[in-house]
């Protein structure tokens, strides 16, 4: 296998950590990106080949930090074959009229602007490298299709990620850049722990929701990444089979 190089945002925990470890296990050299260096170091220590993990702390909502991040990737890797745009945060689950502008803005800055900034920098690198091209996979979430109660900022950004994915997929054609989106439902990460205890439903009731192992998400991303650039998974939904999403739940 020829050397392949990937960058995973939000790699310090949860889905980002699982995907980064799966990519390293498949032979990729992976830049681990996130705001918490200690968490990124923990991910690197879990890798089957820790020397294939490059720890790069950065806040993807900050343009200057993203620029420096990709300059480092270019210097250390020489190219980028895969970007997994995964970093994301939520806001407090409060009624929309109680949400502060600062809480709204923080979610948009990380989930949407951060994904755009990283995709933009990846485009610049992928267009000019030899051989040219690469793949971008955006983490959309089930919330790209349907909201949970009191989730306006998160849901708005994830709907927007779908538009970003389609635009990148279209604009990337001329440069051999493929872009797809994975929408994940109830992968058992730290963020999903409340579902095992009971979470509010659309009708106001509380219910325990089924979850799935996060490794299934990693396997799905690995499949998307394994395709030649002549093929693309534009959208994939991976979810706990019995979660209340399809139908009336």
C-alpha cells in the first residue's frame, strides 16, 4: 500500500478517536487535530503504530490556526489524501428564546465555519499536490435530517453541512476531489451517554434510546475512504437500528 495521509478533527475522543485509530490501523499516517493536546496524546498512545500519529493541537474555528495547521501538514506529510471533518460541539438544551447569542455563535464557529475552513485549506493542498486530488468526509449527524428538542444551533449547523458537502462535491469534480457525508445516529460516545439514561423525546416524554458501538462508524468511514476517487459515497447514514428516527418512533 502506498503511503496515505489523513487529517481528523476532533480526534481526542469519541467518533474522531475511533476513526483516527481505524485509519492508522489501515496504514494511514494521521494528523490528530483538536483543542486538547492531552486528549490527542491519549489517542496517539492507543494507535497500533503510534509513530503514524501526528499530534497537532488547533482550534478549527480560528482561521489563523487552520492555516498554520495545514502548513504543518504540508511540511510533515507532503500531501493530504483524506480530511475527516468531525469536530463539533453543542449548546445547552434550553428553549430557543433562552439561548444566548454567544452560545449560538460558538456552535456555528466550530461546526460550520470550522468545517469550511478545513475543507478550504484541504482544497488548496489537494489541488496542487502530485498526484492531485483527495477526499473530504464531513460528519453530518442524524441532526442533518431531523432535530431533537432544544437543539436549534446544532441542528442548523448540521443541515448546513449537507449543503457544504454538496457544494464541495460539485466544485471538487474539476480537481479530482471527492466529498461525502456520514450521518451518525446514537454511536455510544461520551456525548451519547445521556441516551442510555433517558433523553427527552419530541412529545416531551423521556425514553432510553438504543445505541451502537462507535467502531461501526469507524468501519463505515474507512469504507468511504477506501474508494478510488472515481467513486464516492455522497451520503451515508449509520445508526442504531432501533433508535427513534425512522417512522414515528
